[in-house]
């Protein structure tokens, strides 16, 4: 026997509706909590990524700045070292030039002692005769030394024959004397002046300066620490 279902009254309907609303609200709240938790997790993950990436960027920028500072420091150090080296080289060159200038001034006094100067002229002439090894030579010197050079040539011809057994005809060329800047000495030529031996005092000083330059550097500045071999 079936029991007939009676319709709900208004109070029961209202109660059922409240239950449904409460259920829906609870579901909505739980869903909202889930969404918030998930959003917080995603936010924290994204935040961590951003912080990590920003830290990497900051570190990279810092390293670039450190490298730039190191490069600038090396450039500055190299510039200062090169500048210091140039100053040292310039000071050394000035000192060498001063030594050579003093030697040149001292050389000017050589012709003042006629006796010693005559002996020197004879030796310079003989040396040139030997080097040229020709029967006829021309001898030139300063105009102020003409008379002394003539005497020296006469003696040099005799000395040359004694040393070599050869004869030489030496002519002092007065028409075209050497300038006073040669300081003294002689320039001897042969084969119509096509070859010559420069035995002027200036030429001898220049030659001696070139040959003695390494020794002079060692005396004045000491041996270079970068040099591995020494004569």
C-alpha cells in the first residue's frame, strides 16, 4: 500500500533552499580557497624565478663591472709603466748625449797641443794610406791645420814605406779644405776621390761612440736585467 507524498509547506521549502545555498556557498568557498592556494603557489614560484633571474642579472652586471675595472686598471698600469720607461729612456738618452757633447768639447782641445797633434796626424795618415793601398792619394784637412798636415804627410810617407815597403805620393789639397766642424784630423782619398778614408776627429769620435755605446750604457746605467747573454 503506497503512501502519498505530501507537498512541502513554505517553511520546509525555505529550509531546503537554505541548505542548498549553504552547500553552494561551502563549495564556492572551498573552490576559492583552492584557487587562492594555487595562485599563491604560482605567485611564489614566479616570484622565486624573478628573484633568481634578477640575482643572476645583478651578478652578471657586477662581474662585467669588475672585468671593466680590471681592464681599465691594466690599461692605466700599462700606460704608467710605458710613460715611466719613456721618461727613463729619455733621461738616459739625454745623459748619453751630454757625455758625447762633453767628449766633443774635449776633442776641440786636441789640436791645441801642436806636438801631440802632429804625432796624431801622422798616425791617421799612415792608417789611411794602409787602408787605401794606392800609389797616389789626396789629403784634406781644416784650413787652420794646413801647415801641420803638410809636415805630418811628409813623415807619414816615410813611416808608410818603413812599415809596408811601398811608396805613396800624397798631395795635400788646399783648394777644398774640410770645415772646422770636423774638429781636426784628415780625410784621405784615392782614385780621383772615388774612395776615401775619413780619419777626421769628428768621424773617429762618432765611430768610437758607436762602438763604445754598449759599454758606456753598462757603465752609466748597469747591465739590463732582461739581457740573457753578455760578451
